[in-house]
C-alpha cells in the first residue's frame, strides 16, 4: 500500500521575517480551492478560492510554516496517480503565488487511502499532521524529497478520542478545515481549530488565524 505522499518545498520566510515556531496546517479542498462533489481530477478543476493566497501570505509574514494536509482517496481507487496529483498541486501553488508573492506552501502531504485501508493518515486520524510536525521539528530525517512516501502505520501513539484535548507541540499551531474530520485531526494534535464554510474557505477566518489571542473553535470529537 502507498504511504502518505509528501511534496516538500520549504521556502525562506519573507524578508525580515523569522519563524514564530508554529505550523499552520491547512486542508486543501474547501479551504484553499473550490471543492468538488467528486474529486479535483485535473488542473482545470483546480480553482483557487478568493483571497486564499493573501491569507497564506499573511501567515508566512507572521512566521508560520504552512503545511497542507489533504485526503485524496482517488489515488487508492486508481482514478489517477501521483503524477497527476503533483500537477494539480503545482497549479494550485502558481495560483496562490500569482495572488501573493509570499503565499508559499512549504509542504503538501496527501493521504491516498480509503476508509477500508485503515491507515493512520486519513483525517480524522492525525498521521499527516504528525509527519508535518516531525519535518519542521526535526524529528524525522529530513531526507524527504519530492513525492517521497512516509508510512505512518504503527509508528505513532494511538489517539484516545475520549480524553481531554492533548497539548500541542507549539501553542500557536493551528488547522483550518471545512469538515469535522479536519477538526478531529487537529484536535488529536492539540491545535487551534478553525472551521470554515467550503464556499468561502480560509478567507472566512483571515482575521482570526493571525490573532494569537484567538484560541480557535471548541470541538468535541466524540459527542
Ligand atoms: Mg476540505
């Protein structure tokens, strides 16, 4: 079985900006680009949402690393392959950068699995966030290159959804998503959680994600 697919493009912060130590985890469909009932299957179907580039730029101007985490089970269903995925992502990167020069995505992590694959990376499982955390906090050997795969099955502690929300690696880590599964994965990592309507995406929380006093939405994974 495929592991999670990591596209690693770390980029310097804008001039005069230093890392604030935190990671902004962003869902893709319904957050950065228009989601579709099926999948985004090709570059023509990859259409950025309004102001998504500006908000990603704002996060980087504040010193966040930006890590996209996306479930794309079309891969394991055999509808298309990793090459298509990378083309679609390159198209997204270009659209974001066309809107804002600072809107770099440091890493995009994709879970290719279906529910029946019972992986640890398909959200609400936190495997992709654990990979992002490990990359930026040097817990993984950073020999991660483009399109390398990381198998997270069994390597990480199991989530106890009934306990209190865990402590995050960094108090300002956050996730933006349009589904409960995004919030679940973020909850499992102790993140600040921001839910957005899929028609609006990240612009819906443009003022909130840059405000460190905003501790995010409350969420109970098992109620
Ligand atoms: Mg989504």
